[in-house]
C-alpha cells in the first residue's frame, strides 16, 4: 500500500494499491509500442506536444500547486512557481529542440559525413519528492522532444503528484502509453531497471540511492544520468556587497524549506565581513514566516517527512556539541506537522556534521575563513560537486576563481538555480550527466555517425 500524507497536519490524504507485475508488464509493452511510432514523427509534431503540455500546466496551475503543497509541504507560492517553471521548460524545448538535435556535418574522407541524434527508446525516470512536478518535466520535456518514451517511478510519499503528471501529459494529447507513472515499492524498481524494454535510466535523489541505481543499470549496460546530493558552498569575499549577499543567501538556503540538492548549505565568509554578514543573515532568517504552507505569506512550511526532520535535528545537535554556535532555531517545533525552524549555526569547522554531511532542511552552516584561498580550499573540501555561489565585486578575479571551484555550476553574485537554457548537473558524488540545455536533450540519444561514400 502506498500512502499519501499531509506533512503539515499528518493527516492521511489517500492510499493506493501498488501496481502489480502484470500492470508493469502492460505499461512497458504500451510504452515501447507508442515510442516506436513516436520516434518516427517529425520533430515539429513532437514539440507541439510540449506546447500543449505547457498549456495544460498553466490552465491547471492553482490545482497542481495545491496538490504539491498538500503532499510534500512546499509553501504555496513556491509550488505555483514550480508549475510555472515546468511550463517554461516545455516551451523552451518546443522552441529550441529542433536546433539542439539538428544533424551536424563533419569534414572527413567521406563524400558526406554527419553526426545525427536518434532517440534511445523508453527511459525510466526515478524521481524524488522535493520538486514533484519539476523533476519530472525537467527530464520529460527534452526526452519527449528527442523521440523517447518515459516511465516514471516517483517517490512514494507523492503518489498523487505522480498520477497527476501522467494525466497532464495524457490531457495534452500524448500517444496512449508513451508516458506512464508506476506506483511501486522500492524493491520492485530493480526489475524495471533490468527489463529489456527500458533503454536508459535517470535518477534524481540521494548519493546513496544513486550508487545503487547506477550499479543496477550498469550491470545491464544501460545509460544513466544521475543528479545526486550536494553541499553547495556560498562564498562571500571581503569586497562583496554584503547586504545583497545576505539577502540572496537566505533565499539560497531556505527556499523549499532547504530541501534541495542545489540549496546553498555551507557559507564560507571572509573574516573581515563575517560579523556583518552573519548579523544580516540571521536577522533575515528569523523574519521568515513559518506555518501553514497553504498561506501565501508562509516561507517555511513543514519538512516532507518526520524521519527527515529527525535526521536534520541530529546533525544540528552533533554540530553544536562539536563547538558550533546556534544563533537561532535548533529545535523541532511543537505541535502537529514536521516543522523545523530556520536555523543558523556559526563557527562551523571542517569535520563537524553540518560541514561534512548534506543538510537537507532549513539549517545554514557558517564558516569563517581567513582569506579567499582558504575559502576555495574549504569549498572544495567535500565529496559533493553540484553548485556553488561566489560573491565579490572583482569580476576579473571571479572568472579565474570560479574555474578553480569543483562544481557543475558556479554562480557569481547570484542565486544558484537550474535554467532550461543551461546544462545542469554535478561532479564527484553529486552525480554525472547533464539535464537541460542542449547537453540535456542529447543525454538520451544515440549520437550516430552517418558516413556516405562517393
């Protein structure tokens, strides 16, 4: 049984029987049949589906946002923004997919040689709960434009969102069976990965789960894209605009209640401006409204599950016991729901839990550094490598400094975020492969050489 529960009230919302082996078998058969036809359709026709999906999402924005908020606790304003971003991404690929997938002539000893991009087949998407619509459409928009089919295995605490995204695509006019959502217990996923009807796998999730899925897919020689954990540094150098840096830092840490791989998590601040930054950051964190996620004014809703809140609190406790200072927050809130207040930890040192581990919730770890070189050293002193932010007025230095940071993306004087125009992904234990941009649409294609003699 798969159960949907409201994390703000702990009330049960719905329950579903898991799909059976026969259900899975039928879904995969249907997806393969639909994709064989879909791949033959002109790309101009395929991208019309994306425009239709965007229209369905925009028309149903309010209801889809309420569903996200009910199932995983995201503040309603952010849930509405999530739907907008899904629609925008579909529209981006509708506009640019043909250019991204255009054959590329290459000079060789042939009369004609071209690199072309053919779809791989049906792709299994294993997706998390934290952005239940965005994580799916971030993958599905380029995959469908490229001619692939999609099978979704969503996190089991958002089954209604899983079924809703399937209905969005169906309502938009997708061929029957091309995109399906499977409600499955975790142990059943390995059999789907192994199935010959699945051509490739994409996963967004924890590093631990990523290692398991990568091993399972690799044992069957299947392509994977993995977007995993992160412990993103937010570097504030002494010449930065401190007021702007602190304002952005609060958004970077506490958006989605801090439950994002690409949230800023470790704040590395040069000592001469540390007191000023910490004071501004803490004041802004304390001012964030905490409460009912359906209230448009709320910025901090509940965490998605009780076990996630408990694990986060244990990280805070261990970090404080190791010598860090708790400036605000630091304890779960009383009452129903999985609420944890915005928490700021100062004087966090390497080796402490909040520095070394990924903190997946509303907790900020501030580390004071002597200079830019120490900031760089500590920024790279992590097993992760997803995103990073750098704040400085010296843009010439920033360009060089950013190239030395181990991350899939570095944002200078800005908020790290995914953008459909730019590739997104990580290195080290943050995963491999890219989503979005031209690179993202080419992940699930056969890069084929077409050689024609005289």
